[in-house]
C-alpha cells in the first residue's frame, strides 16, 4: 500500500532518461483489440450455420439426383401372381397386340396354356417366345428341306418377281 | 418457421413414389396420338378393285394348315443365320419384324427386298394357304385339354410379319394391286387362325390382323394411293370372330379335368386323388408360378384354406338339395371338390354368357363377372380352379379394338373421299356425304370428330379400365 501511494504521489523528479520514457508511455494509446468478442460470436454462429446448410444442401442434392435417376430408370412392375384381372399391354405408343416382337425370348417358354393366355392378355404378342429353330445355319437341319423351295441365299429375287405375288418361287 | 421436416417428408414421399414400379401397362392415361397426312381420293370403281380379302373365285378347296406349316418351315430356314450374325448391334441379324418398326421414309428398300427374297418360298406357300377354303390345325383339345400343344403359334406370327413387310414394300413401290393381294393373304391368315381355336390362338390372329391394318394405314398415307373405303367396309365384321372361344375354352378345361362329374358328385373315390393332382398340375404351371412351391408348407397352407372353406362348401351343397346326412357322410375332399367344381362352372357361364354380344353390350356383364371372380377368390382362395377363367372383358375388348382400327381407317377414307368431292374435309363427319360412317365398335357410339384449321381430329375413347386404348387420329390434308 505504501508503495502504491508512493507511486501516485508527486515524488521527487525522475532522472532525465526515465522522464523521457514516461513521456513516451504517455503518448501510447491502447489499440483496438484484434478480436471483437461480439463479432467473433456472430461469426462462429454463422460458420456453424453454413456448415450445417452445406450438409443439408448436399443431402438434398443427392436425394434430388436419386429422385431424378429413379424416375428415369423405374423398375419394371413385378409379375403378378394373379394376372387374370388384367391390365392392358405394353406401351402407350404401341399398346397391345401391335407390339413388335422382343429380341430376347421371354422367360416362360414352357408355359402352360393358362400362363400363355394370361401373358398374351397382359403383354400382347410380345409374350410369345421367339420362334424356335429359326435362323439356324442352313444345312444343319436334316429335315424335309427338299419339300420347301427355299431360294439359294446367293440368288436374291428381283423386285418385279417379289412384287408380283402368286408367282411360284 | 422451420420447413425442414416438411421438405424431408415431401422428399421421402417423392422417392417412395419414384421407387414404386411404373404404372402397369394399360393404366397409363395419355391417349395414343397418330398423325396422318393424306391426299384427297375418291372411292374407286370397281369399288372392290383392291379387295382386302381373297376373292371367292380364287379360293381353292382343301385345308390350308399343311401349307401354313410348310411356309413356317421355309421361313425358318430363310431367316438370318443366328449362328454367325449377332442379335444386336452392327451386322445384327435383321428380321421382318424389325423392318416393320422403321418409319417408311427410313425403310432401306434393298435390305427389305433381300430379306423378302430369302423368304420368297415361304411367301408363296402363304399366298396359297390364304386361298384355301378352311384351316384345320388338328388341335385335339377335347382329349389333350390344357396340355394342348400349339407349336406353330409363335411361328405363324413371324410369317405374318413377312407378309406385312412385303405389303409395306409394295406400298412404298406404289404397287397397290400387289399390296392388296398381300394384305388379303395376311388378313385371310388371321381369319384361318380363328377357326375352332382357343382364345390364345385368337389373340395371335388379332395381332396378325392388326399388323396388316397398320399397312393399310400406310397405304392410305401413301401419295396417290387409291381409296380403300369399300374394301375396308367389305371386310368381315367382326374381323376375327370370337364366337367359338367359349366352347373351345370349356373343352380345353374339361379335357383336363372331369369337372362335370366332380360337380355332380359322381367322381369315384379312386379317381379323386388323380383329379386333385391334375388340378394342381394345371394350376401350378399356370399363372400362379409362385405356387409352384410344392413344399410341405404350401400343402399345409392349402389344407388350412380347404379347412376354412369346408363349412361353406357343406352349406352350399345342402342349399343345393343334397341332404345334410349325405354331405356329412362324404369325405372332405369330395365335398370341397364338388363345391369348387360347381362354383367354377357357374363362374364360367357368368364369364362367357355375354361373350358373343357386341363389346359395348357385353362389357358391363363381363365387368360384373370379373368382379364376382375377385370376390370368390377372396372368399375361397383355396379354389384354384378360378384361375382357369381369363380376364374376359380384357380379352373381348381386343376383338373390338381390332374392329375399331378398321372403322377408324374407314373414317379416314370417308374424309379423303369428301375432300375429293368438296375440296376440304367436312365440318361434320356424320352429316352429309353418301358413304356410311361407322360408329366406334368399342363404345357403340359415334367417334368424336372436330375440324380446326383444316385438320380433322377423330377421337376414339377407351374403357375406363384401359385408358391407354384412348386413340386420337389427327388427319391433315395434303394438297
């Protein structure tokens, strides 16, 4: 306490060097703090909010992409066990029995009459399997080949001949 | 307000909806639009110069079946070599059906001609077969029942495509006489397939006729094509006659299962196990593929279902005049077998009773029959015999759709004729003019018609269950 009183009281004159130092010290002013507490708190909150927002936007984006993808590539409807109360065939542009044949044979080649009937009603003619034995190499089928006047593959018909039906080939 | 929960719910709901399989075909709502660009054309004289069915004078006596089978044999060996050509991609084998899908202006004529050249033998057989009096494909369904084999069925559709391709090429080449001859062969093939045939064969016949009518449409759109109003009007109506189906379908089922005896309670005890085995065989290779499981658990399930149905089966027989004492003396499988057989035969009649009426008159009755089948299946899921009944309204509708196609083409030809006479399409399709305008065979009512800026629109609505069959023709007049 004594020391404090001593310091505040106008004491004896200081040495010259210390006096100058005192004057220098008196010119110093406290600078503004580098960290503004309120600003820091606000920025911290905003940054946290941004991080959460990014995650939300990212997850929304992924979900939206998933949604888009699933709309574009929708799974085929499962085959119904009860296809009797049937819906119609196949594509809006070419429904039903106007459908072209698929390149791949459908799965039920050994289907019974009932199965084939219901598949035809549901899917139209695309339910028919690809004809068996078609397009097999010539000469590999030792059946009644001579009965059918199949033209040689290297002898294409002329347009005139083709377009005049009834001409024996 | 925090919107995140709402967004999450919406997103999850959207994803669930997207993950749900696409709407089954036939329930899609968008109508099918076809735009036809046609030129005016008066009807021809003689009216049937381009008849679309074989001329009676060209019909030869005899059976067409052998010729069709020879056509199949010839065509099968004329197709692209699947052993050396890939099924897809560059250098892929091209089949007639592939060339039917190509737009006419992009059809590669040489490719089509090469293909037809290879099939010339088959085409000759087809032309000759189509001009035979009848076609008996020797189906022995009364004896073979549901095991009846129709090995030609896939092939006959393919040879129909060969004819359709030839008609296409002939239309492109403006060979209308040749095209009419080919179309007559194709439509006669469809008519031959309808003879004493089961429903499956009729469906193939309808498909074959349909691809030929698509060629008629291409004819109508072809520049300078003759008007085929009268050839279309002179086609048989219905084009594929459904008449024989109920009898053949009944014979098919009863060829496999002695339902009459079962329903009358006359099935001897020693035959009942065989009866049930046959029921199981017929059903489990049928549409109930998931019931192929013949494990113990499936039998337990069937037993539980049968036990649940027994009291009603017993009551049903008593109500039908069988004494309670006699019913109680019967083994359980005899009671159930009789009950199931009676129910099946009743439902069969309900299913087919309106079959031979025109579709607009029969639809309501067939709709009711289908609803009754659904109710019965819920009430007696163990009665697998009900599976043998087809979706009758859906089946009958296919015949009407085919006839609608003919009717729509007739309407377009009316427009072409009216344009030839008056210089423009009429404001009212059904008023004026001397050509009879057909009603829509699906609804029994006139087609919707409008004319805007010279473009005619014919609107063929669809049954509520089959919105995808809604068809709209936009017809533009090319001058």
